[in-house]
């Protein structure tokens, strides 16, 4: 049953990532150009590239303004959250973020997902292996036919959640896109647990 849910998640994410062309729901995108106040504009750029979701307990720091963040607030039939989709303006690469309850470890999620994707026509995947996002993060690469490449990264979130990222990009995209995808995935992080945050702020002005 868990494997079927993971398969459903994988297929849903792939259809979203490979074919999503919804209108952009960006709230505000200042900081994509430098005008006037140098110090202020750089501060604005850094803050607008940071997205925080307190409810689901994660933040995203986009490596460059070329990554556009669209809120979706979608849910799978099982009730798993798909809060955002990130799109690379230049190459068309996309990263879909899924937040799931921690009913399995990141390794178990990744293994079930690879098994499910390998059953789909045209899919090939590598085996899941540890990646540098965190101590327990795992990931794998995949290809869909000749036209789409991608990768999946799974890491623990906070409050018993798991953060899963699925990236896709056109095969003909330049090699630099994988570095950009990796940088974006590294910028998706769990927020500190509330108790840790309280304990770590004994500063007084």
C-alpha cells in the first residue's frame, strides 16, 4: 500500500514536472535588477529569493533569480502536500516539492519510488544513494525516453515530515543546469524545530 502511494506520488509529480504549464502565481519578484540603491537592492534580492512555509516547516533559498517560485497548495488524493513548483526561466527545468508525513525513512521513500518508476514505460533510474544535503538524505537520477532527464532528492523535514524534491529538465539543456538544480535542492531546508529555535535565541540587544 505504501509502495502504491509512492508510485502515485511519482507519477503525479512527473506529470506535474514534465507537463506543467500553469500561469505563474508569483506574488512579487523585486530584486531581479539593480536600480538606484545598491545596498538596499541587494538586501531585497536576498530576501525575495527566500520562501518560508511555517505550516509545513521548510524554507527555500533560490540560488538565482532565474528560478521562479509558484505556490500551488495542491494535494495528492492521499492528502500529501505539493506546496510549490520552481521553474528555471531559461532552460525550462522544474523542481516540484512534496511534503509527506514521515511514515518511512528517506531511504525507504526513495527505494519505493525507484521501484515504482522503473515499472513505468520509458523510465530508467539509478539506484538511490546518499547525497550531501543532510546526514540521512538520499537521491537518484532518472531518464524518461530520450527527451527528459531528472533527479529525485529525499531528506527529513521537521516535526516528523519528509521533504521530497523531483527535478526534470530537457535532455538538450546545458550541463550547467544540473549544477543549478543541485544548488536549488540544497536551498530547500527544514526550518528549525520550534523548541530548538526558542532555546537558541537567548540574545538581548
